[in-house]
C-alpha cells in the first residue's frame, strides 16, 4: 500500500512539474503568421465596412489618443471611439491594398508593412503636413502595423493612419 501511494505521489509530482511545458507548447503551436495576417485583414475590413461595434474583438492597442480626441466617449465604448476616429478625427479607415512585408519580432509579435487604397482604388499617400514641403516631410505610402498575441488570440495594436 505504501508503495502504491509513493508511486501515485511521484506521478502527480511529475505531471505537475511538466504542466507548464505542455501549456507553453500548446499556446505556441496555435500562434502563427497566417493567423496574425488574418487578424490584420479582419481589423481593417471591420473599419472599412464601418462595423465599429466589432472592432473591440480585434483591437488590442492603446485607446488613449482616441479618448483625448473624444472626451465625451467612455473607455468601454470602443466602437464609438473608432466610429469617431474614422468619421470625425482624421483617421483613415481604408481597405488594405497590399501587405508588402511581414516581420516576425518574436513568437508572439509581428509587424506588417501595409499599403492602403483610397475609396477610388488608388494608393493612399500621406503627404506633407502642417505647411512642410515634400523635402521636409516626404510622402508616406507604407505603414507599419503591429499584431500581437494577447489573451489567446491575435490583436492589432495600431490605429489606422492619421491625417491631421
């Protein structure tokens, strides 16, 4: 009897010691660049289609800028914050034209270099701002967008491009 209890105790100890290894392996196995890319495409599709009530399911970044632009909107009104961002505040909630590059930062973070298209299908180019010349502030058409593994799924961490 003593031998059986000792064997069971050893088995329980062995299983509990290995559990973190199995958990980490399982979470890493579900993390992949295809899923990160899907999250990126879904995020910008949600914004482009004006489905602001769905953006909370895919955005994982900081909302502080949107809260500052919209002091009358609460932090728990994520859809309303994005609606204001896209319709009032100058954020360009456009469809993705091309994903030019994908860089894996680590097992849980990617950066995608993205081009957007205007509603007419042309390449979106962010020109010089605030009285600057093209030499002082060259036009930009490629934007880095971060996607991170958070709470068991990929989340986009960046807001859309902003035009002041």
